[in-house]
């Protein structure tokens, strides 16, 4: 198994054919492909989330964006055996130590909103740093919409009760679990300066939870099971992001592009 850079279009099409969410992160610096015998079997992107400076300084007040990368998307072909994603992470860390030696940390979130507590990061020996409650909007068809994307369709920062009814969307809060991997001994020691306590007390399925305000309702109710049927194939609200390659280059799948 080897990791090397790939064209962003290759990475995008590979992910969109396999990942549960076809929406690609905007602030990406490296698109990495994982290969076995010249066959592309995985993609991992490195960059930052929507608030790069805020993210790192909330964890380490004296650090900046130059000190870390965040995993934006990670996807592996379903034909690969169990634990292959952990191997991909290991090879990615090797790649970072060689090609981005100034980075101190590899950071990521596990998407508890869609029922993922982060088992792949636990298997790869990442450290766990607690969780936050994060909100998204979900359509009746199962499309998940980030609040920043929702801003294109409403007047204010958050949809009103009437706007949610008009757009037929529910408001959902779920847990996002934070993980980090120190890339050298000095960075591992520096974890003591973090505002988070990093440990291996990993979350499991029983730690998942949701709060949902359905269409036509004004209050949230708690659920210990996922309260919506997620369907990544529905991309009405996210079409501008998802269709970027096909609109610009006239192809919508990896085989046609290659």
C-alpha cells in the first residue's frame, strides 16, 4: 500500500461514488490517493474545516493553521478488507512526516450525526478529545445540509419556523467527536498545553445521541437512535458543490474522467 498525491478531480469523483456524503470540503491543500499494485483503492484529503484558525486556537491558543491539517474526507473502496482504513491512515501519517514536516498534528472529527463515533481513528491510535453538539438541517428526502449552505436559501443566519416549513426541513443536533494524532514527540508533549484532555477513553455507539426539531414543530426532542434516514444521493441543496466536476468537465464518474 502506498500513498501519493492525485488530481482533485480524481479524488472528488472517487469519493462521490463511494462515500456516504458526496459534499467535498472547500479548504483542501492535498488530495491523497492510496494504491495497491497501481489500483486506486482509497482517498484522503488534507486541509482545514470552515473555521481553520478558530479550530486550532480553541485547542491550542498559541498555535496557528500552519501547525496542523484536518482530514476533510476519507474514503476507501468497499472491496478492501477490514482495517484497511487504519493502514491508509498510517501511510498518510508517513506521507505527512516526509512531505509536510512542519505540521504538528493531524486532526479530525468523527461524524456522530450520521452515527459514527470514530472507530477507524480509534484503531489507528488517535487520541480522543471529547465532543461538541453540532447542528445540521435534514430534508424529508434525507439530504443533510450544513448551516453555511442553508444560508443561500434563507434570509437570516438560521431558518425561521416558517422557512423550515416552506423548505420542508428538520433541524438536528448531533455529536461530533474530536480526534488528534501528534506527528512527533515534541507535539505529543505539547498536548499538555491543550485546552482539551486527550485520552483513549473512546466513545462507542451507546454514546451517540440526537436532538431533533421536526418540520412543523417548535421544540427539540432527544433521541438515542438516529432520527432521520440519511441519503447522500439527494443533493438538491448541495448541488453546486457536488456537481462541480461534471459541470466544468462534462463527466460525472471516475471511469469516464480517466
